[in-house]
C-alpha cells in the first residue's frame, strides 16, 4: 500500500485554518485544498495509506471513491506528495471520516498558475545567453 | 560546445571569486572587519520591530544619512531578542583591496544558496560588481561591502540596509514586505501593489489629513491576530505631481531634489508631526488603483487578487526564501479581509472615505 507524504523540497505547504495551500517550486503552480480535500491531505501525511483512504471513501459513496482516487493521483502527479514507504504503526483517527459521516462529499480543490512567473524566474540574476550567470548591472 | 561551456573554458578574470573560493573570501572579509581597531568605524543604533540593531560604518556621512532614515533606539519597546549587527564597509576608506568580482558561469542560484547555507552564511546573489551583502547566521551579523557608495544600487539610499533588515526580520518570524499602512493606533490597513498604483500618494494624502503610517514603501509585518506592521524606514517618497495635489506642500519641499525615480524623499515627521507610528495593528489589506472616478470606492476583492498584489512585488524585491515568502503572503491575504480602492482625484475626499472605512474596521 502507498504511504504518501509531502514532497520536500519540491513542495511547500501550510494549513490555514483547515485549508491547505501547497506550492510546487519546480512548476510554480499552487493549489488550494479546502474542506474534505484538506482533510485527506492531512490524513495522507499522517500515514494513512492511499488505498485504504480510497476504499473507505468508496464504501461511503461510489463517486466519492472515484474522485478520491483521482485526487490522490493528482497530488502525486503534480509533485506535491511522494511515496515515502514508511507505514506508521499507530495512526490517528482520519479526519475525512467525520466529514463523510455527516454527508460532506465535496472534494473540490483549485489549481492556480498566476504565480508561475514569480516563482520560476529569478529577476535579479537571470542567465544571459552570452555571459552566463550572473548578469551584472554595472554601477559605474 | 554551449555558450556556458565556452565561458567556463576561458580563464577566470584576475581577482574573480568563484564557487571554490566564495566562503573563504567572505570569511576573509569578516576577519578583516573584526580586526579593525576601535574608533575606525562609526556606530549607530536602531530599533526595528522592537529588535535592537547595531550598525558600524566606515563612512560617518553615510552613518548620519542612515540614522536619519532608520528608526532609532527607543522608538518602541525593545524585545528580549539578540541584537542584530551590520557592518557597512567601504574598501576605499579602509585601505582594503577592492571587492572581488563574482564569476562562476556554471553555478546555479540553488547551488549558491546551498553552498553558503552549509557554511552558516547567507548572501545576496552578487548581481552588482563590487557589492557584497552577506551574513553570519549564527551570530546575527551582516556585512555590506562596497568599494565606494557608488557601487550601491540607486535605490539603496531610499531604503538603506533593506536586505540585512529583511534577513533580521526573517530570522524572527517577521518579514519585510513591499507595502504601506494608514490608520491609527486601533486599526490600520496594509496598502499593497506594484509601483505606480498609488501607494505613496495615498499614504501622503492620509497623513496630510490626520491618519498615521508606519511607512509608504516597506514595512515589517509580524504575523498574529491581528498582524502588526512595524516601521522600517523614516521617510516617504512622492513625485512632484503628487505633492502638488496637497495645498501648500510644494512650497515646503521646494529645495528637495528628486531621486532616481523622480520622487522626493521626505522626512514625514518634519511635514506632519506625529504622523509616524512605531507600529499599527493591521485589520485589512487594501489594493489601490488610480482612476478617473468621481468618488473613491472601496469594495471587497477575492483574496487571490490581494495575494497577487502583495506577493508579486514583495517576492521580486526579496527573492531569498521565496517559498516561505509566498506562504507568508498567502497567510496575510487569507487572514485579513481584502479590498480594492479605486481612487478619485480629490485628496480630501479620498482621505475622508478612507477614514470612514478604517473607523468601520473591527478590533
């Protein structure tokens, strides 16, 4: 079973009152995972195997199970989580369980590309094709 | 052979500093600075966001200029934090060899940062010849090395020691951001956006009508509930067109000369005594834009627009720790209500609208 965790150093993420914002430093894309998506993010990082999460969500709702599988695969394909191969011996109660039990099946999340240029480029010392790095700005 | 390989195949220019010799070079500067006899350097003390800063200068005139532009000790309650030190050194005055020139065309930015981190150092990438800014992290001690002040970027005098201040803030969980504030001791707004969107003009208008500010260009933000903005620099910048919009102000600043942006750099306390606050609690983010509106309008905006306005200019100007900077800006834009302000052309009306808005902000 796949145990996933945040793909350091490629990915940085922070929890803002339950909403996870994750940034991929290689692509410049950042993602927002509110509600159930944020809960699944935290549960995966806590060590809950991906397959177990999907199986349990599918038992609650077929469509949710399918969505969860796609969601988790996209976390990996976008370079936000990676397999770490270490299964925790004691796992906390997963957060998604309480949300699903009260009928919250909304796995919406958003991806943003408006920071790509800011994250990816290095405006101070971009490489110049002729002179290499750094590009000097002569003050004389 | 690629262009970069061809460059690497050439001999390094004499006196060039490459990856192999970088940390040794910086350590050499540190040792020279530590060995300077007492009295060679002029000392000035500042206090920024409650942290004491001790700056030593090889040029007394520069010490006095910076002392007029940085908050001095006692401007707010000092925290129980280690002092931050910065040595501002000019090799021409000290009789040292001119600053070495960085030349390592195969080095990447990440390699540069990692190499220094392993050595316990942090440095601004040397994008200007004859300018080195770096710090010894464990000692809270930064260095700015030039041959003469002419080697500094043109914006340095308007925000002196901006990079060391940024580093000092980072290591205390605070951050220097590109923005302005207006308000009072109970509530203030953080005004953010790229250059030309009206931050400085709005700030000047606000203080001319009785509001207070901690700065119009860079402020230190301390996360919290609410976040707190701290004064970083004691000056405002405004072009003559913006000054002309305020009755009587142009005559009071007629002797001032414009800076590299065509703006006058003004001591706000001399113009509007009592207008500079040491700190202000921030209750909202405001993103201005200059328009031809007949009346000023303030309307809610999605946090992502405030994030873009705040992060874009802040991260461009402070590229170190870009990832944590992005998350810092994200946190602010999510914690605070965000608004756009469409500015009219009437300073009095702008100020009145802003005052009503700030009075309505919760505590």
